[in-house]
């Protein structure tokens, strides 16, 4: 038994059957009863595709992320799926990795699945080279594309971002004003968000006339290898770089800084200050607990889904929305 059989036996169109299955109000009670009687008689169970016929919607959103083992991305996916479900939508998740070719292939796959929109979780989907972002702009000619904490100026592409520049600028100034000037900026991403954070740090250091170039440290290893991150900081010390503070681009890097300070027997925060980013569960997993920037991930996700629902309902929605982060002070800063 298919939706076509239901249509034939009830003597109505496929679109009418679909409206009944989707509980649309645009069907008379007599017609609705006729369709439901056939469904009950034959024990029909509608599938996702059948529900979409005639209404031009599968009630499904595609989600793309680079790596769902990343704490920030995983939390973002969780919030997005919860809010989609609350709005009556299912989701399809693609973990793409970081290669452009695999991302373009995932985008095309989701389009063939007839999803109603695509959400890109994380700013690493945006490339510096304009032509590398063509896969996003091309997809947006067919359906809305939503960017979580990334930005791209293209038709039918919508961005919800945290003001990473302002958050990092403010955090750096606060650490300097507390008496710590030799601050290593420890980062591991050159994504849109990553570069905004770096720019905020640079602006604050420049304003205070502090030479920041030797203090900018890029970590190239696994985001799960805290031991390797700690070794990176130890090598800086062994090579003669003097620093009494670390501002990290995420909480994992900041935990490595806590581990480094402990191994050097520094008192935290009296001798050594540390600040992380994302205000993840890791902020409570060290002693003392980690000062971290809360970039309001749940609020970002909530507004992103609100924007997407508005777009799908035919309303005009803002192309870009920016939220401010907040420094959550704990025990690793003065």
C-alpha cells in the first residue's frame, strides 16, 4: 500500500492525501474522513517521502559539520536537532571532515535527499578564497543555507554569529589590566571564527603597545591530544619564551595550559593566568575551574532555527545576526 493506492481508493489527488497526512487545514472534513478510512482499512503507515508529496516539503533539514567529536560542534548539533524537532522537523547529519571536495559532495547529497534547508555548523566551512565558497552559493540557489558562527555574503545564505572579535579583545584587555602582559595566544584554527578571535587579541595587544608576534602560537596537532598541546607550551618555555599567561581559542587548549602551569609549579592565578573559549563542560574539569568566554551557543542555535523557520514560512528574515559573548570568571584569572 502506497500513497498512490490511498489516492486511488479514496478518489482524491495525491496532494490531498499528503495534506491529510500532514494534518493540513486545507481539506474538508468529509474528504479527510474518506482518506483516513482508507488508511485505517489498509493499515497504511506513511513514510517521510509520502508525507512530503504535494506539499513540496520533506520536513527534514540537512546538517553538516566537520567533526562531531569536537565538543563545540557536538553541542551545537544537539541544540539544533532539539530545536528542529520542537518545530516538527527531522534532520540528516553529514560529518564532512575538512576537505573542500568532501564538503561539496555532502552538500550535493543532502540536496538529492530533498531536504528543506541546510545548516553548516561551525565557521570552518567558510574559506578565504572566494571561489572555494562557490559550493555554498550554488546550493543556496535551490534552498536556504544557514551558517552557525560563520558568515558569507550570498543570496539565500543566512548567518548567526557570536562576536568573537569583541569577546577576545575584551578578554585580552582584562588580562593585561590585571597585570599580565606577556600573554601567549594559543590557537588551532584559521577558520572565520578563529581569525576573528585572533584579530581581537592582536587589536588589544597593539592598543597596549605590546609585541605580540612571538606570543602567537599555532598548534597543528589533534584537538584531542592535550599532552601534545602541553608539550608545545613546554617547548616554548625551553626555547626561552617568557610568558605568564595564556589565552586559548578553545577550552581544550586552555586545559593544556593549566596542565603546563601545574608541571612548572606555578600558582594559578597568582603566578600564571589562563582563559579559555566556549565555556564548555571542560571549564569545570580542572582545579581551579577555568575562566572561559561563553559565546552563547544555545542562543545562537535557537535564533538560527527561528530564522530558518521564518524563511520556510515565507517571511523576510535578517541575513546576519550577531550576539555578544560573555567572560565567565572562575579561578584561573586574577
